[in-house]
C-alpha cells in the first residue's frame, strides 16, 4: 500500500540529559533520526517529511541529502503544531495513508509499518499498543496514595496510522486550549474509530539517559572488535612551534610535512583506517594534492572517524605513543588527551598519550625527527 510518513524530531529533549537533542545523538554509530528514515524508506514510503526544531534545518538537510523522497520542515512550539506542519507538507491524496512517528523511537521495522497499514483498511486510525503489565501507583512527594487498576489500560506507541484528511480534519476540530498527548487522541475526540495493533517493546521511546544504553543493546546485533595500528614520522626543521595530537606547542623547531605535520594525528588516522580496511592517510589525502598544503590534521582524523561511523562503528579506545627527545610531552599530555577525546567522540579515560625516548639512538635520538605510533580498537557490525 502506498503511504507517506511524518517523523517528529522537534522536541527539546530536556529529560534526556546533557548533549544534543535526541534525534541527533548516536545509536549504533548513526544519528537516531536516520534509523526511522531508513525504516520508512525500506518499507516503501512515497514521501517522508521530517519535522525538526528551529536551528536544526540545515543539519537535517545535510543528513538527508542522499534520500530523494525526504523533505524537512520547521516544527512548532508543541508536538501538535509540529505534526500539523509535517502533514501540511505532504502532497498525497486526501485518502492516502500517513504514518506519524516519533524520531525518539528508532527501532522501527517494515513489519510494524505493514501491520498498521493493514489495520487501517477497516478503521479511521491504527496504533501499536502494549498491555500495561506493571502495577500502577498514584502518589506525590515519594509517597503512594492509591493503587490504580490497570485493567483495560494500554501503552500507545508510534508510528500511528491515519488517512491524511481524517487527521487534518480532526486537528482542525481540536480545542485550541488543549494539548493532545498523541495523534490518536485527536482522531478519537473527533469521533473516529482507532484500533490497536500489537505493540513491540523494541519501539521504546528514548526519554531518559538510561534509555540510550538499553537501545544500544537492542540495536547492536552481532558486533566485532577490530584493532588498527598507525605509524608516522616527520623530520625536524626551522620553526617556532610544533603540532602534536591536536595541540600547538611552542618549540625551537617544527615538524616538516605537506600538512601541519601532526605525527600523532596522522598515526591515529592511519590506525582507524587500518582497523576498518580503508587504506591509509595517503590514499585519502595525497601529499601531492595542493589543497592539503598546511592543512590542520584534525580534518584527516575526523574524516576517518566519519567513515567508521558510516559503517555503524564506534571507537572503543585509542593509545598514542610519541617518540622524541624534545619537546617534553608530559606538560601537554592532559591537553592532548582532551583534544583527542573531542575528535574521537569518546570519554577522556578511553584515550592515552604517552612519550618515550630512544636513549640517544636512531634518528629520534639524534633529534633528526619525531616518531608517533597509535593503536586503536573499534567496534563495528559483524
């Protein structure tokens, strides 16, 4: 059955803890918003409208550029306003099915969509729902005042399916001074018949910080750990500063290279590329290409991290060793670890920076150059 979808991704995510709004956080190495878009596209959606908060339109447009059938609109001050903005952007016929979905429920499947569309054939709306299994308590200030009966109570999920005109007309009749908790409530109040389809615990809504860890477990499937190693060296030359692991250090020499010659970042970039079988830094950023002359090496590292994320992978930890007689690394280790943690998107305790000398032996001992070695572990889908 031909259908369209509206994905609501305009919430403030105030209960989810610090960080970006929920649709833009990572799940399995991909933005949460992308999970629902890909699920609807795989199920055959004719048109997908994504409703985002003001300030995230450009971000969404960049993310969704590969999808021909997806468009982006700005949301409103309430969920109901955002849903209506998405509905008005649809171009389907009045009786065409439309599924309204919360981006914060990323584990959507084709089966969920097909079950809802089948149920809509004999109803004005269809909603996946789970029976209430827990005992319900009412109370305040941490004290229970009543045990409420749970008979006949269900937990409604999304996506929720309606015909476009049915939902638009129901919203037009909804009282202006009331805020519906979901779209089914709007159709119910307008006299529509809304049926329930079997809900799915995997359609959980990501609301609190602890929900994200659970979703990672549900979304993970079979995953494997990969190890990558990178080595880079640059010779010393005239200068007054050196870049190492993303940190500028005043020094009486500099490292010579086509870019900023940050050997630590180069080695780490090669380690990530090696772990996922994507060649080496020279293949992605040839030193013969003038556009990389003097370039900041954090661009190279971010490129490798983005490739890893595109494969559904994530960094587990990274360990960098700098081999040199000078400059002294210890005073700068904290700043280096912090910068690497930012670039890799991991907590600082997953990043190590060490330094050693070769006791005067070899080219590093003679202070002809500096050597960096990096080892990284990553996790990817099997």
